[in-house]
């Protein structure tokens, strides 16, 4: 480990102390603040957010049609009923989060324009010192805290991932990544090519199709899609019966999770059956004779990558109407007027949208250190996908891929509060995951099993992530239906956690 530069101890740098410091005011951070305020009201805490407001992804992403790809009955918080359509727009999600902040008086805990530069743990003081830049005023700030709760997500907000194709500099039109969508960007009557066919492309294409001259989805290989009405029949029926919204939220949430578990299990046990059902569901929404085998029959097993939900089949309606089209091919190079494909075809374009994913960020790319020696998280082993061997009093919220992110944020919120109470009850000031004697011969594997889940952004960045073991304590199982029972019953005295 090497020394990490930090701000000097100049007395001009203001310092504040909090029992808990939450990083990020997105869906995880706001949820964490709620859990702390309700389960640990004795704790003094602060939420530091680099952006100008709350929302995280739902504030940063402003491309056309931005919406959730998870239903809000499960993506919404356990404690706050969702009353709208299952698939929600970014503004609806931010309104929901704003209601949580207002109803629970959380705003007084949140500091905006606070970008964290570094965090150093002192073994002598049992404290994290967090150096911060105020992006509004330029002021250097310092915070100390007993416990760091990392809720900043898992990708870099400031830039998306765009491969470097030959000839990109020659293209005379505009190249745009959805993550950095220009304000008031005019694409009316333009020829648009969207590279990529994941959830982002499935959102952008139907939102833009009516205003473009034509919009083309260019994919290297097909993606699994599933479709359905953007409504919930059970919720609508319960509302007709004037059932309380709290009950509706819980009942509908449980029904959705039950159905999702069945699909997830079938994807492993009967992948051919699930694949056929998904593909036939798409075929039913396209014109007779459409080449579904070429454009909508993936090469991988269902759920090895996230399923993209298309509410009301709007993407396929665009294709059926002729406003949108699919091209399955590989890029040879860019030209002055578009994209040359390896098949020899040329796609003419005025605008090229690179819906090609994002860059994974490990704990916000913050410079972490312990006693001024840098921490490389790739050298650690994860404890239950949330803490790291050798790193005290730090926890990272990393949600689910096959279920809604917020499900795990709520479970972790409960666990953090239980852990803090446990430490207080026993007079402990630090907690550090460490391999037990019986774990030392355990094989250390990549953060995620590529045979289980292998999206490109994860594969590109696996070398940056902590290792996992072959025991449940030392991995992120990515299975909500196991963790919903396992995490609340975690034994805090099983030897995996070392207290001081």
C-alpha cells in the first residue's frame, strides 16, 4: 500500500463530526437516511451528495423517455406505498423520493454540492476523516465519522461507456451518449441510429420515434425483452374495493416478488422454456414474417443479463409502424455520413446515440486509505456483498440485478441499524470483516460468477471489484429470495466480524 494525499490539517479547514456519514442522496441514500432516523434516532448523521439535488440516477439521466425498468411496487421503498403505474418516469420517481424526504424531515440531514475526495481511517482514533470539496463554492471541507455508509451507486455519473470505433472523428453529425444527454437537444426530422439494445435503447427509441425522420437500433447481438401492460390488475382491483394503500402496496409487492421468483427459478431450471416464452411474446407484437430469429433471439441463457421490460410493447409498436427498425450486425467503421457495417451495409445518420452502457465505479472512485495507506478493494474479500476484509466501519449498498435494487437497500438498512445497536450495546467502536481460520483455504473467485450474470459493464470491470469466496458469508448471492430471510438473521457473532 502507498501513501494517499489528503488535505492538510490546516485549522482553516472546517471539520464536523457525525456518528454516521451516508454518501449519496439517490434511492439508496434516501432509504438509508430513513432507516437511520426511524431505527437509530439517537445517531447524528449526515448525507453528502455531490449533485445539486436528490435523485441520483433519476436526476442525472435526462434522455428522452427516461423511466424505470423495474416495477415501482418493488423498486419503491418497503415503507412507502407506491400508488402510480408500475413503470414510472424519472420525474415521478423523484417526486416519490421527495415525498419520503418531506414526510420524514430528512432534508435537514442532506448537504448538496458536497463531492468527496478522500476518506482515511485512523486506527488510533477509530474514525474516518472525509475530505470534501463544495462544488458550488469551491470550499474545502472536512468531516469525521464513526461509520461510512456508501450509497453512491455503482457507475460513474459523469461519463458513459462508449467504445472507440474507427472513424468516429470523421462523422459529421452528432454522437451522443444517453448518460450525458444535451439539454434541449433537437432531433426532430433527423435520421437517428441507436447503438445498443438494452433497457436504455428500449426506452429511448419509442420516445424519439414519432419525432425522428427514422430511428434505427443497431445491435451486435439480440437482447431478451418482456412486455406487459403498464398497470397492475391486482392493485386496480384492490383500489376499487377501497383497500388501504399500505395494504395494497404490501399485497401487490408480495405477488410481484412471488411471480418474479418463479420466473428466475425457471430461467435456471428450464431456460429453453423461458427463452421460448419471451421470444414468442415479442413475435406476437411484430408483423407476420418479421425476422424474429435474427433480431430477437439471443445467444445467451435468460437472466444471464438483465431482462429489458417494454411497457405496453411501445418499442415493438414503433417497429410495426415503420418508424423504427432493427439491424443486427457489427460495426466496421464510422463514415462522414453514418456507420459502415461488416456486412457491407451503410447506415446513414444525422445523430448517433451510443446506448452502450456505463463505466462501473467502485465506491464512487473515492481515494480510500487506512492509516494513510491506500486501499485497493480488488485485494479484499467481500462480506455478504456489502463490507470488505480489512476495512473497518464501512458498508457499500450494491443491489440486485434480477430483482429491484431497493429491495436490498431496505434489507441492508435493517442490518446496518442492527449492527450499530449491537456495537453500542457491547461498547465496540469498530467492526472489520476478516476471514475465519476455516476460510483461509477457501478459493477466491471473481466478484460475480460469469456463468450466473455477465453484462458487459461488469465483465469490463471485474478486476476492480473485491473477491468472493465459495461460502454465503463471503459473496453477494444476487438472490433476493434467499437474502430476504438470510440477511435479517445474520449472526453478528459468527466470527466473520472482528470488533474493537
